[in-house]
């Protein structure tokens, strides 16, 4: 299987949220330096968890309604959703281990 990072608009996000058991979403913007630095980490997570977690990215400038819905005030913000509900959140540029810990907890929960 090949890992894919889905670039989601509001409609695609809502479909993934309803259909995926685990969804990891990176809320970002093109002008955000730390977001650009986090992008390779998100790609690595998609590779590491292929078949276990769906990974997506939401550009908050293009989808402000989603940012408001989830109270995104700082970016990057990475959220984990399980069965459509938020179960984890990491704000800011962090090492991959912070995100794997969140995802592993979601898988085991």
C-alpha cells in the first residue's frame, strides 16, 4: 500500500470524518513556516500508519469554517479523530514522536 496524504476541503473532510475509524488531520496554511517544516513529518506518519490511520491536511485559509469548528487558533495544529470525534490534539511544531504517541493511543484505545 502507498501512503497518501489527502488534501481536504470541507466536504471531503466531512466525508472522511464520517467514514474513517481514525483520521489524523494537519491544519495548516501556505504562509506558515512551521507548517512547511511539519509537512515531511506528516508524510512520514502517513507512511508509518498506512492501512491504520487516514492522514489529511486542511488549509485553514481555504477552509476557515473547519478552523472555527475545531477552535484552531494556532497552526500547525494536528488533531486525531476516532469515529468522528476529536480524541487528540498537538499544537505547534513538534518531533514526530509527539504525533506517534497520540496516534498509538488512538489505535489502542
